[in-house]
C-alpha cells in the first residue's frame, strides 16, 4: 500500500511539473510570436549546420533570410528559395536551374512563419531547459511529420529565437543559429518574386 501511494504521489508530481513546464513553454512561445507579429519585415543572418553522425556528415553554411508576412527569400549553400506566399521558386545556382512549386497547403511545409503561428495547434511544447539567458523548448508534432521534433532556443532578454534545431527521422539534425537580426526594413512585395 505504501509503495502504491509513493508511486501515485510521484506520478501526480511529475504530471504537475510537466504541466507547469508546458505552460511556461507556451507562454515563452506566445511572447516570441506576439513580438514577431509586430515586425513588418525581418532579416536574419544565420549559420546552418547539418549533422548526421552515422553518415559522418557535418556541414555548415552561412545564409540570409528575409521575410515579410508569408513572403520570404532564403539564400544559402548555393541556392535561393523565394516565395511570394503562393509560389515557391528554388534556384540552384551551380546548375542554373529553377524549380517552381505551389506553396503547400497541407501544413507540412516548414516556412519561417508557420512554426510560430501553428505551434499551439500542431505541436506539444515542453520546456526542457531554463536559465538566466535562455529557454530551450522542445516541440513535438501532434500529427506525423517527416521530422521527430524541433528544439527552439529563446533569448530571454530580447524574447527572440536564437537557434532552432530540427531532428529528422533519419538521424540528421538541422540547426539554424541566428548571427544577426534586423526588423522593419523596407522590403517591397517584388523582393519576393524570382527574377
């Protein structure tokens, strides 16, 4: 009987702690989302790392992302990905080739804005680390995706994402580390069309 009581107490404490972490995680993400929505545009210089220890892959590239609403332009690793919110152009510089696709409406595409706009509905959030400088939040998709989870590091002082790591099902980890962040720059809609 004593053993059952201790197990029950441990379960209740774990549930309460998980619930509090979940609330803290959602509150932090809500703050970042609310702040991000106040920007008319953003420009981010970042470092992209792709790691897969079993395949001995450890690549790193510098890149730039500009975004305005659902429009974005992503440049890194010899390619440009441009979207006007309806069409996505992927320009492979070395091959001098352009791939043209419609923006995915199934919610499976990973765009700069959809993570912050859909985490409440599409992900379970859990605070996994917290200190004076940052919080690390794990997002696990509720529906099956082509990745297992996402870890988001948020700077406490600026209430912004400082890094994001995507863990896919084949063991690869894709990390985006923010090096420089600027907001409210004057981009026109033409900035997000392939020319």
